[in-house]
């Protein structure tokens, strides 16, 4: 390659650089799940809305073992190991689960595999005024093998339920995190204090 060809190649690449950069930026349409809201001037560490709200998002009490599996997963995803005190929001939900045979053994017709489905309808409520910040429905499906052995069969269902609880909690987290981020950017107006006199 001659020096003039090399110069033309470098010129073309230098002109493509900004175009490629714009293309990459155009692909970035959303921020991270937790959203960054502030930077600590001392350490430069970024702080997210959900991190700041650790221990401030309640989840309604469970009414069944299946609901408890989901609730435990949701509490941990929202608050980590921080106990909930003086909550700002409450996640309210109803839950249903089903177990459907997905395949049977040829010849015998005995079920050999199933699909465990957990469905959760949810509302995130701002407790200061009872406003529903966001709501929706999410589900998770987990396939598992069935067994003729009682212990193995019970264990398979429990594992599938645990995985479904984790999966649907993760999907609900993905739905409510942007709503909480928007709340932080546009806080609800507070009522003016009454005039004394």
C-alpha cells in the first residue's frame, strides 16, 4: 500500500468515527435498571434511587406458601437485607400458580415433564397519598421433570416454584424501577401548610 493510499484510508476512518459514535449512542435508549441519580463528590460513587430507598419499600403480607416464596424474593430484590421501616411505597399483589403437564411417556401415558407457571398482578402504591404509581402483570414459567419417586417429585415442584418466584420478582423489579426513577425526578407536590391566625 502506497503512502497516499494509507492517507486516504486514515481520512475515511477518521470521518467514520463520529458516525459510528452517533450510531452507538442511538442504540442507548435507556439507562441502567436502577437509574443513577447523584454522584458523591467525595468518592465519585453513583447512587441509585432504589439503593436510596433500601428498607423503604414494603411488600404486602403473603397469604399462602406460594405467595411467601414470591414475597421473599421481591423483598430481597427491593431492600436487600435491610428491614423495612417507615415505608414510602408498598407493593400490593395477587398471585396465582398452575402446574401443567407438558409431556407424557410413550406407551404408558404417565406424565414425564411439567410447566410450573406463576402469575402476579401488582400495584406499586405511594403511601403518602395512596396513588398507584404503576401496575401490571408479570409471569414466569419453569419446566421440570416429573418422577415416580415421592421425594424427588415434591422436590422438583418446590424448586420450580422457587425459580418461578425469583423470575417473576425480577420482572416486576424491571417494571417498577423506572416508575420509581420517574417519581424521583418528578416528586409529588406536597400540600401547603395551613395558615395560622
